[in-house]
């Protein structure tokens, strides 16, 4: 066995073999099962893309109709889940609510019949169907309202926007939202997918797998960045302030949210598509003043940091799209999770096909053979510092 050098963050170290998605970070290419993301954004739907990711090929008409039908049928939440959600504090972050709800599903379906294809199918369908309902229900409840029941006559994206706003969405907004879900559905071995795979490798239930991935996605260096982008644009406030803001970030070595990527060293192809979608929305519903700040910032970052491969990532323009749709800022990451469930489930299934529990190694840097000191003989750090001062 050969040992690799230690790479913080496992950068560049393959953690698995996978046939789900492919990224070329130098040329800005992303493919799901070999199909280019631009083509999927243009021609596919989120549910068709989910099927592609999870089952390996595009569905026939009958397969897609059946998949969509099953998902429509399972959109509702059990009243016990809704009751549990009523106890959540309104001020809590929706990602924490979502993680708790995803884990709670396991209480109802915890058989762990991982060798039974029907169990696998039911888990796939339930998770894809119920996660959007959970996100929308939390949003309604924290405003003091009852959750809106899903509508069977609306497709996946339109139904989510309807449950969120109690209003049938504009068809352009619904189609654009569906494309956003497709763009966020999968992205090789990122932090949350890795988390899902590690959890899956223990052969626990799929609800625990998704709950652990949701928890990982929530961080500001991962899915949480889309929320922080809007906060940053608000803080910048005007086009004139872009340069001073950027200068201050560079001086402080602070990260500019929505920029940079471990894999992409050019503009993320999803950011390019999202920017086009934002422009379509602005054309129909009016321009957002933060968009002008965003494009000025993109240009300034490219000039100052382009040589380091720092360009907009998927999170830079997605927030502007969601904002125009009236989605609250703290729901941006839950919306990311709604989409990414498809990728997590695809990796869960792939992991089960050739499972070996993840158990990496470490390089130990601590002490060895340290004697146990009884508590009455221990010195606090303060005592030790004083002693050092006295003894010089
Ligand atoms: N702003 C300014 N400088 C940056 C940025 C940024 N956003 N990202 C990376 N750099 C610089 C960094 O300072 C370092 O410079 P130097 O070599 O001079 O010290 C160099 O680029 C390498 O940075 P790193 O932090 O070692 O790169 P990484 O691969 O560990 O980090 C990242 C990738 C996404 C965590 C990071 O770019 C970042 O924190 N970006 C801001 C947060 C963000 O937008 N996250 C969303 C990521 S994409 C979607 C997702 O995963 O959910």
C-alpha cells in the first residue's frame, strides 16, 4: 500500500469512483451522466434530471410519467411532522428545521431494507416529494400561518412556489425556478455529497443520509454562501462602493462570497446560466439594483483576482434570481437542498452498489505516554503562567 502526503481538505484526493457527474474546472464544463448542463437546463426538467442522476439514464415517457405521479402522490406531510414543526422557534434557521424534519422521516420509515428495490424507490420518491413541502411549511408556520397543502395540478417547481406564496406562480418564474433546481441538482464529490456518502457507507437509513448532507450544506463555505452573497451586496450598497469594498476584503484577506471554487478556475458554467436567467426575470419583472452592483463586482474581482482563478461560482447569481421571485434570503440554502437531494440520492444508491465503510486514516500529532495527573495535583493554565513569570 502506498501512502499519499497529507492534503488539508483532501484536495485532489479521489474519495470514490463515480459515474454520476463530471466537472472540468479548467474549461468550465459540467455534465450529469455525460450530458452537458447547458443542454439539460434548456431541454430537461428537474424531475427528469433527477431520474437521470438517480437511475443512470433519461427516462422513457412512461417511466417519467410514473415517477412524476409517485412524487405528486407523496408530497403531503404526516400531521405528526407538521405538529413537530409547530414547536420549532420561528427565529430558527430554515436549514436547521429542514435537517430535523429530514431526520424525523426516518422515525416513520426506518426499516433499512437496503437490499429491497421497493424500499429504495420509496425513499427516493418520499425525499424528493416531501423536502419542498417541509421548506414551504416552515416558511408558512414561522409567519404564524397554517402550511399550504400541495396542489396536484401543479408541477414540481410551480407547486413549491405556490406553497411558499399561496399564489400560483407566473409561468416564466416557475420555469426558471425549475432550471435553477436542475443546475443545483448535482456536483461531484462536494462537502455535503461526501457527508452523504460517509453516512450511507454505514448502511444507516436514507433519511439519516439526507439529514447529514443538509447539515453539511448549511455552512457558509458551501451552500450557505448564496445567502451571504445578498448580505454582501446589501453591505456594498452602491456601485461606487464596489472598489473600496473589494480593496478592504483583499487587505483583510477576507473571502468574497460567491467567488472561488475548489474545482473551477474559470467562471462556473452554472453562474453563466443563472446570470442569463436573472436577466430574463429582470426583463419581465424589473431590474434589481443589486444586479448592477453584482456585475460591477464581478468585473472588479476578475481584474484583481482572476489570475488566481477566482471567478463567480453557482452561488453568486442564484440569490438574485430567488430574490426576484420573492423567496426570502434565508430560504436560499434550503432551496439549494431541495435540488441537491437528487444528487445525494444518486450517490447514496451508487454507494450501496459497492459499499465499503469509509474509514480513512490520520497523521497523529499529539503526545504519547502522557502520565495521568490526579485532579488535586493539576495546575490551571493561569497558575502555570504565573509560575513561569515568577521563575523567569
Ligand atoms: N475571495 C477572495 N479570495 C479567494 C476566494 C474568494 N471568494 N476564494 C479563494 N480565494 C483565494 C484565497 O485567498 C487563496 O489565496 P492565496 O493562495 O493567495 O492564499 C486562494 O484563492 C485559494 O483559496 P482557498 O481558500 O485555499 O481555496 P479552497 O479551494 O479551499 O476554497 C472555497 C474554495 C469555495 C471554499 C473558497 O473559494 C471560498 O471560501 N469562497 C467563498 C465562499 C463561497 O462562495 N462558497 C461557495 C462555493 S461553490 C458552491 C458550493 O460549494 O456550495
